[in-house]
């Protein structure tokens, strides 16, 4: 069991939150349950004192956390093929296919990316969340980074928090955009529909940049880059622009203009997922301290959709 010490300063925007809530914001790589367990075990200090999880913060406090990297008893390792783009002793880069859930959750205990990673590298049990430091939605495809050591995990999480990990997506959206732009709008949990996110005044800062790659008759192919990585961020921001991602049944609905050829109409209506792919990823390597970049082409289903929108047979 490995340990490390985290020293965190509570920013003003977290004023009023419970300690466990604030820690969940400051340490997204650790589950709320694990953080609460460390608080109960006396592994957390706030300005030198031993707190309770329910204590409210004012902002400006210094939190010290003794992080314990304990092997996870679950989930089970499963022999699920992985598309590995790059691998070394510190990290691996993989191209997640659409339809694969990243980690177990409510109602999903098996057949996830985490199960596959634990089969590929059993040593990931000593790394928080089997090295998964960020996630993609089940039906979003593309590149993810996985940390293979606790040290690499800490390094990559710090880069994510400092907005130094660069992520680029290909997105097909409904409607024709005339130009690129930026959406700077906070995202938080929908107040009534808990499985959805929404633009909320009290949400977490979220910034999305987009530019036009290709325009079709009634859709647009975009290149999207993220400064932040909130849940459903691109999907929520594109819906906010009234150009939801094609295939996204949560934040939009299929739009097929009159006169669309029947084969294309059927393809658009039947497309089974949001047309969103994480096509490029860049970060500073935790050992060499050199920036590395990886790319992955859009998967076959999105390429067929692009060709069809472009009028190719």
C-alpha cells in the first residue's frame, strides 16, 4: 500500500460547501466514498485540525490529505480487447470504441474499460481507479490516457487541473454554423433531471472552443477543443448554441430537413450515438517531461456518416 501527501488550498468559489463535497471537487481522481473514508480515518486535516465530512468551509483553508493507494478488491479483470495507441511504464494511451462504459457504476459492474485495464495490467490495482484520470461518455469514442503508477497518476491529474492536457474532438452537429467560436458557460447537474447536465449559474466553469471543418446541407463537422473537462460539456454547450450533436437523444433530437434523400434520412435517424470522437490528445510525459501528442481517426460509423452527408456513395 503506497501513500502520498496532498496539500490543497480551498479556493473562494468552494466557500459554503461541505468538506467532503469540496474534496470531491479538488480531487476528482478519488471517489467521494474513498474521501469520506479518509476523513473518518483521520487522514485529513483542515488548518491542522481533524475535521468531520459535514464541516462547512469558508474558503482559504489549507487541507492536508494523506492519500493511501490501496489495492481495489473490485472490479474483476476481464479479457476485453483494447485499442492501445501507445504504452510505456508510466502511461498508456487507448482509443475507446463507442458503446464501452469507462468504469463500473450503478447497474454496471462488468464489461467496462476498467475491467479490461485490470486484465491488461493487474498492477493497476494499486493506482486510484485503475489509472483512469478522465473519462469519455459511453457512446463517445476516442483517446484516453491511463496512468500506470501512482506518481504518474498524480502528475497527470495535476496537468488536468492546470488545464495543460490538450484534447481535441470531432463533432457532427445539427444545423449549419457560419463560423467558429467559444462557449464560456458553467455546467452543473440539472436540478430536476439528475442524469442530465445543464448550464447553471452556480455550476463549474466550462470553456469550449470550436471551429468549422466542413459544412453540409443541414449539418456541420466541427473541431472542438476543451479548456475544461466537465461531464457532457461538449454536448451541453452545443445544445446551448441550438446545434446539438447529431445522434444525441439526451440533449437534442434528429433534424432531417425536407427533401433529404431517403437513405440519408434513415441513416441520420438511426445513428445510434452522439457523433462525437476524441481524436487528439497531448500532454507532458510524467517521466521525460516532454510533450507528446497522439491522434486517432474517426471510427467507421462516423466516417460513413460524414461521407453520406457529403453526398459520397
